[in-house]
């Protein structure tokens, strides 16, 4: 039966969720007990005539081959997942196929968390077609999803091949000896029921029962994989969990390296794997517990050799790409696609485990070549770092703070008059003095559009003026110190260079909003040019300012000429 015909029938159901669930239950019932329609759970949500229609649809589905049934159900769930019915519980078919190819012919496989449903079904079907009968387990905390999975398995005559458990993936009675674990935990979910977490897992993160604080499911899944599994692991997580420098996340990453099991970390572009999230993700693979490694392979699955831009600009997996080979195969020549990185280099990068940190090698090599020709100092040796704090508006405030943002940076490299105005009273005004901009400051974006850089010009309001310029929270003020001996223009010219910008952006991380860590920013190496180079740089900057003035004059001339012609002259508003 055509997927579109099924969707047309679903539109007459009460909701899409109830329609899909009802169709699956009714169809599965035809295979099993064949109870009266009114005895089914869906009878409470579906009208009798709708249930009868679904019964006819179910009979049509069951009249096809096993492969045709699976194709029909897959297409149906693909279609409704685009309508946000399944959310992150149903991943894209191409990504699922690449995942199950990484499993190989394992005899004992455990799939955990809601998003693992499709890979579990795909792997089970592949085993049937290959004449294999492995032990497969699917674990989900959702009773409704477990029920849906049971109905699908019944419709496909796969009831005996998959065991279903209603639990969190980390809730285990003991260390698992499963050959392969596929863990796709939900993103950003806080683990609250710590009684479901084994003591061994908590202890590995330095946590005590009842005092786990804000423990995210991604970090908990990593700890579970490290402490409670012995076989291979394929795990999905967010870049934030591999980048943030706070709490249990850094402990989990330290444990990953110490285990010697960390095999590969692959960057997955947003939309390539998960249907309804714009968040880029990571696939982490661990070797068995008896394996010993001293390098980690970082891979960009959005690279043009293994992916292409498809519908609505979303990255699509190329059919020829093998995620299994990229993770564990022979060394890849293109270092922008994949690179084996030593544990030592990872520690030098503060245990950050995101691919873009290690794959932007071209920019780093060009920078290293430049640094080799100059004296060099870390940024923290040259400037004072001033981190702006959030200041809220006061009703009836008589003083004004103009907060500079990346959008206020002009083509000339200077920050223009900030557009965001905050009216405050005397107390908050005095607090804002600490982040007041002064001529000679350099601004750099540390959150959002990371790396955007600007000079603070002369002629801005002075101290104690009713209106002063400050920086917004996404910016960092770099104030050159006397002992550092570097001019603001030198710092601006270096930091604004496209190669340096590429390098700075490779240091950023975060699940949704990119940010750069203070450790990375402070350690940024800065070349110190000689006097002759500084003179040439200053003269070049002045020439560019003069060119920009001429460009602005020509732009104004262009506008005036156009305004003098028909119909613009006739349509121009008059005072």
C-alpha cells in the first residue's frame, strides 16, 4: 500500500500521534490475538469508523512481503517524523544504514534510548535477510515507544528477535558483556532519578547519590559506556559535552582518554542524522575494553568527499561513504577529512574533543610558519581581559549605556555607535564603569559569531558622561597593557586576518551557540613584529581607511545620481 494513501487515512484520525499508534496497534492485532477493535487501547482515541478503515489498511499491509511491509512502515514513519510526531526518535534512513554497517556481524547487540529505534529495526531486518539470528535488545524509557516497537516487530514477524526493556539506557544490573552497544541518548535532558544510575557510574564522575546536580544525559551515557560495557560502543552526543570546561563533563572526557578505548569522534552536520534538530552532533566510537589505543581519529562527516548539500541546504550522506572505514580503517590522506591525533596533543588542547579543533590544520600550519619568524607572546601576556557582565534596564533610569555587539562593527574595522541602549540608575552606571570602552581597546566576540574583532575609536564619550559605551556579553574587551608593549592596531590586524579567524573559530565549540574558552583565548600566540613591519602595517591601514572614504563618497554619488532620475525624482518625499 502506498505511503501517501496511508497518510490520507491518518488525516481522519484524532491526531497524527493517535492515528499512527492506532494503525500500528490494529495491524499488529491482526497478526496476533485478533481481539475486537473495541478491546484495543486505541479504541479510546479513535472513532469506530476510523478504526475500521485502519483495519482495512492493516490487512493490505500484511498482504505484502516482509521487505515490502518494512519499506511501507519506514516511509510512513519518515513522513510523519517530518511533521515532528517522532521528533528525535526516528533518525534519517541513510544515517541509520551507515550506523548499522559499523556494527558488523556482532552476535549480541544492545540499542538504547529512543533514537536507536530505527537502527535497531534496520539491523534486525538485515540479519533476517542474511540468515543470522543475533541476540538483540532495545532499551527505551518510553512505555509508548516500547509498545510501538512491539507492534512494528509483530507486523514484520520479528517478535522473537528483539527483547524490549522499559528503562533508561544507563540502568543496568551489572557490567554488560554485549558485543556492541549503540547509544543515542536524548540531548540536553537532565538525569534526575539518580536511583536508576549504578553507583559505579556515579563514582566515575566523582558524584554521590542524591548530589548529582545538573548531570546531562549525554555525559551520563559516556560514563555508562566507560564503566558498564566491555564491548564496542557507538555513541551519539553533542559538541557541548566534548567542549565545556565545567562540572562532570571534563571528568568524563578525562576518563575517556585514560581508558585507552576512545577510537574515533566524528562530526555529524545538523540535519544529516536527526530529523528535527538544527544541532550538529558527534558520533563517538569506543573499542572493546581489552583494546589499547594512543591516538584518536577525528572525522568531518560533512566533508565534500563523504557528503553533499541536498534539499534545503541540508547535508546528505554520500552512498559511497563508509562511516565504519572512516572511524577505524586505514589512515586518510586528506587531513581536513580525518586525522589521527595523539593523546598528548589532546591534553595540550585542554581535553577538547571536537573535530574542528584538530582538522583545521592548514590555518594552524600557516600561523606556525609566521610565528617561527617573530618573537611570540601569549595573548594573556599582552592585554588585560575585561569580561562584561549583564546589566538590566532600570525603569526611569537617567543614564545610558550603549552596549557594543558584533553587528556594530563597521567595514573600517572600528566599532560604530552601539545600537543597543540600556537606561540605568546611578548604581548600575557605576557598575558599568568596569566595562566602559576607551579608545585603544580591542573587542573580540567570544560567543555567537566567535572571532569578530574591532577597534574602539577616538572621540567616544568620556568617563562620567551621561551616556557611555560598554560591551555586550558576547564580547571580550582586550585592553593592551604597558608592560605588554603591543599596539591595539597590531593586535587588530593579526586577529582579523582570515587565516587567524579560521583558527580562532576552530577553537570554538558548543551545541547551539558557539563560544571560545578563556584558556584557549588567553593562550593564543601573538607574533610581535619589528619596527619596520609595524610602520608598513600602519601605513597600509591608513591607505585602506582613505580608500573606504572614497568608496563612501562614490556610494553617495551613486545614490544622488539615481535619485535625480525618473521615477525616483518624481516619487521622492517632499517636506
